[in-house]
C-alpha cells in the first residue's frame, strides 16, 4: 500500500473521531430536554439511510447493488451491529457520565485486536501493541477513569456501555470483511438502512413524526444524522479500508480527546493534568503508527484492487 493511502486512512478516522465528539455533546443536550435514546437512534439511522439512498439513486446507482447471497451478512452488520452500537451508546450516556461511557466503549480496540488476530489473519506487531497500550491508557486518563466510581454508577448504563464496545468491535470487523467485496459506501448504506428497519420493528414505527419535537430538537437530530452518523461512519469505514480495523479503532480513541477539548472551549469545563497527559498518550499512539510505515497487505482496498 502506498504511504499516501495509509496516511489518508488515518486522516479519515481522525475526522470521524472529531465529528463523533461533537455529536455526543449534542445528543446529551437532547436527552436533557426530553428526547429519548430510542427516538434519536430511530431518527438518525433513518435520515442518514434515506439521504444516502437518494444520493446513490441519483448519482451512483451502482453502489446500491449487492449479491443476494450476501444479504445475511448485511442483516447482521446493520440489523444487529450497527443498530446495537447506535442505541447502546446513547442509552449509556443517558444513564451515566459521558466520560464513563466513552471509557468503557473504548475497550473496543482490545476486542478488535484480539479477534483480528484470531479470525482475520491480522499481524499483531510490536508497533500495534505499543499503540494499543498508549491509546487505551490515554483514554483512561482522558475520561478521568482514576476518579470514576464505576461500581456505584447506574448498572444499566454500565451494561449498555459494555455492549456498545462489543457492537462497535463487531461493526468494525464485519465492515472490514464486507469491504473485501464492496465499496465502503455500499457497506455503509446497507448497515444504516437495515439498522433503520430494525428500529422501526422494535420501536414504535415513525414515532418521531408524532412526538411533537421542537424545531431545536429536530435541528439537533438532523445534525447528528448527518455529522454524527452518515459522514463519520463513512469516514471510519474509509479508514478501515486503508489501515484495517485495529489501527482504525486505535485512531478513533481521539474522540474522547476531541470531546474534552470541545467541553473546555464550549462548556467551560476544566482539563486536569492527568487528562492532558492522557491526551498526549493517545496522540502518541497515533503518531507511532503513522511513523512506523508498516504495510497492511490484507487491507480491503489492496484486496479489491489487487495492489
């Protein structure tokens, strides 16, 4: 893989992390003003899938084509993994502190690395091990894990965050597998579309149309659908396409750093010295990977193009 492709992969995931950080802040505000995680998940995946369907139909209809034999894969990717990660994360931050939810969810890189080695023929090099340790340790400090009384927090919120980590890991690995056959944008559309179907089956269909949300709530929901769902998940898959799941998930640990910086400037929250140290550790993890110049022969983009 050309070095430019690798760096592009890191840039994609870094951009996704920044957007996810802003959407978390907006989502928390929506929850404090009466919107439920069920409503927000249903809205975000439905709007995002609808916009992609319209755009593909007009400009790139080929992206909508899949093989019938791959439908079970897409059902698991979208109907289970994508639907699950969307809901469990929002449920977690509605029940416990955002920092605690982020800390638990970002155990996902460990799961991704483990399953990548066991089932996806991924090499666990010293560089990846070092980056993984730096990133997870950095998230611990950034999220203030040293001062969080996790055992005394809402148990449903803790459980939701743990399930979110599993769903995020599953989505990342399944997405990588799917991109061996399809464009990242095809994988994204069917993941979102089938997640939307799931949420219209398990929750009141089109409940958001009769819920009486205010214009401000709709504005926040549309922002999350676009800039917290469609764009960042697309960028994340593009990143996996070039650097694989483990590196992408480690890079995504930049999200809590971004959230902390945004909270500092927008909400006036202070950053403790240990949180700043944690931010430095996560940044160091990404820098270590970028500078290592390791090649990923099994990256989806290389397999599809034969490079």
